[in-house]
């Protein structure tokens, strides 16, 4: 696979919602971005709160922008807060440095895009993203093990 199609993106979002429901997560919002950081699909579970779309997009966008899962961005935020502040300034506040933004890689390791999830704890958001990506036979790159 060389590009993330709408069909694949919608399937990823559906898989992520199903993964959340399987573990009785809070209502999730899923954003799938292509390799250039452009939104392909956004799905918001019934009952998801107001800012969840922006948070989900910010997790995925940060992963694409820096080429690493948002779990590593969260670590950067703790260890290098000035860097994350500068990054967010450059990105016009678009980066959310919390787990739940996972790079989607093909079997050769090429980045196809990213999925960002918000709604439950960051660890559960990330778990649902990984489950969805792996369900489609792709490689989930969260940065480090959850």
C-alpha cells in the first residue's frame, strides 16, 4: 500500500470505535490523517465531548509532524518543555503531546499517515489506535510500548 485511501481510513476509524466498545471505553473520537497531515476522516462516538475532535487531530498531527508517536511527544513535553512550547508555536497550537497519536506504517515501514484518538485515558486511546491499525495488517508505530 502506498497511500492511505478514504476506504482504509474509514475502516481504521470503525476498527478503533469497535476496539473502544469492546473494552467499554468512554466515547471516543477518531481522526485519521494522511502522510501530509491532512484529515481524511473524523468519527465521533455518540456522547464524545466538545473538544475531542481537535484533540484527536492534534495527537495525529503531532505524530506526522515529528515522525514519531505522540507517546514520545509526551515524554518530550516532560523532558524538554521549551521545545514543545516552540513546536506548538510553530504549529499554531496544533500539537497535542499525549499518547493516542500513532503513526500508520506499511509493511516496508513507510509512513502512510497517523491516527489520533481522544476520549478515554491516553493509554486506552493509544491501545484502540494500535488495535485498529494492526487489524488491517499495518504496522502501528506508537513510539514506545504502552
